[in-house]
C-alpha cells in the first residue's frame, strides 16, 4: 500500500501548515501555496489513476515524469518568490536604518543644544 | 528640525572603517573656511570612525550596519532634505578629493542640477590603464550621449547636487554596486536632471591603491555594463520642481 504512505505524508504536510498558521508561525500569503500543494498531493494519493489520465491527456510518456516536472517548476517558483520577498525586506530594512540614523543624529544634536533639559524633566516626573 | 542659513552647503562623506583619514579630511574641509557643514555617514564601521569624525567637528549619521556607498549617500541626502540644505556635495573620506576644489565643483550647479568633479579632464595625474580604462571610457561615452554634454569621468565620487537632484536621488539611489555612480546618474539624467563636469586634480589616496588586475578589471567592465543596461530600462522619477513625495517603497 504505497498509496497509503503517500496519503499519510500529504495529510501530515497539510496538518503542519495549518498548525503553523494557527500559531502564527507562518504568514498566510506563504501558507496558501503549501496548502494548495498539500491538497494536490492528497487528491493524487487518494486517486492515483488521476495522474495517469492527466499524463495521457498532456502527452507525457511516464506519469512520474509529469510529477517531476511539476515539482521542479513549483520549487523554482517558490525560490523566485522568496528571493523577491527578501529583496523587499532588505529595501525596507535599508529605509529603517536610514531613518534610525537620522533620528539619532537629530536627538543627539538636541541633547547637545540643551543638556539641562533631560535632567529637569526627570526630576519633575520623579516627584 | 534645525534651522540654518539656506546658503550653507552640506558636505556628505560616506565612511566605512576610515579611522585613519576621516579626522584629517573633516578638519581639512572645515578649515577651508567657507559655509560648509560636514556630515559623515558612518556606514557600520567597526573602528572608531564615528568618534574621530565627531571630534573633528562633523555631524555623524550612524548606520546600524553596512549599506554600501549608495545606502550611505541616500541617508545623507535624506538628512540634507529634512534639515533644509539646498546644495550638497559628496566627498570621499580617504582624502582623495582636495577640499579646495569643492567650491569649483559647486559652481557647476549654477547651470546644472548635478556637477561632477572629473579626474581625467586633462588635469592632475590620475591614471588608470588597460581594461579598466576602456570600461571607464565606454561608460563615459554612453552617458555623455545621454546627458548631451561631454563627460569624461562618470564614476567619480566627487559629485554635487542641488535641491532638484536631491529630490530625484531620494526616489532612486540604489545601494547596489555602482548604484551610487552609474545607475543613479543615468536615471537622474533620464528623469530630466542636467549634468555638468568640472575638471579637478585628484590626490593619491591616503590608504590602498587602485587594482590593476586584468581579471578584476574585466569583472568591473561586466558589472558596469550590467548596471548601465538596467539603468537605461528603469522607470523615470517624477520631479516636481522642489520636493517630491518619497513615501513608502521607492
């Protein structure tokens, strides 16, 4: 029963993704893809004949070849998506770094301009 | 925000582990005796660049980690715009650019938005040879064509900008390799900024020598062509006479 093993594996994948979502360990936009992949494998594991039908329809010789090409394309897509996301994040980090540097410089300038200011506000609040 | 006379010029000095030279360079710029304020952008240095620069009389922007020259310069431009400077000039912290020439390069802003202090324009003894030279000449040719004026040294880090150019830079100033020179310049030109060049003599760097390794030069050529091609296909920035909105992702 190789099919049972495949079914259990895909069930586990879907389960892990749902659990990670529930615990907020995974943002929804990344989870969607994995849920689709998990459900797809679940369906294929339940009805293996589906793969053979699709293979004949597309004109591929071996069902496993179709499975491989789909997996490779999918992983390629995921990699590209992650590279894009990390570029966005780096850009945001860069902007934050600039903001922090500028704010720090302005705060230090103000502190240098009126050094007594910080002390007086401290004493009034501590009363 | 700080208020100051709007005719003051901000000298932006990106510095990454330049403790050896930054203090002297800052003192030298301030020693010229003109209305210059020096902003050292400490690009995540691990030595005491920031302390030495501050002790020499510069304002210091401390970036929490290394962003590269492009990142440091954009932070500087942002600071300039927020504190109301109308003219800025980039000067290297390694003492390569003579502070006496700052005024000459700034004078270029009288008839252009960006003014480049150029090393090859028949002045001074700065020389490179071989593939690196061809790469620089090729870049200069292409960008001169775009700018409709003769430029001989487009990778010079001795560049002045007025308010209009600052606004454009804030919209597009990549932190990538060559982003601070070729990419930003090409997009600025395509967005409608005018460019001029002022011949200046460069001094030898206080530390380090330019490499003459042919392999490195070839890589340099490849990367610069790559940067150039991308810059040529990028989206133009919208420049509204003075300030442009630079909110959100740029």
